[in-house]
C-alpha cells in the first residue's frame, strides 16, 4: 500500500508566477492518481 501526501506550500504570496502553475496542475494530478489507484488490484 502506498500513501501519497499531496500539497503545496506558498512562502511568498506575491510571487504568483512561482506557485500558480503548481496550483492549477493539482486537480488533474489528483484525478489521475485517483484513477490509477482504482485500477490497481488489492
């Protein structure tokens, strides 16, 4: 069994160009991980 801890840490809110791409990529990554975990036999 594998557990993924997923999150982002934003140290400087004013540097939007640094954290916005990661923030926007989160939903697709979460969706893909949930699909992968559903297809793996126990």
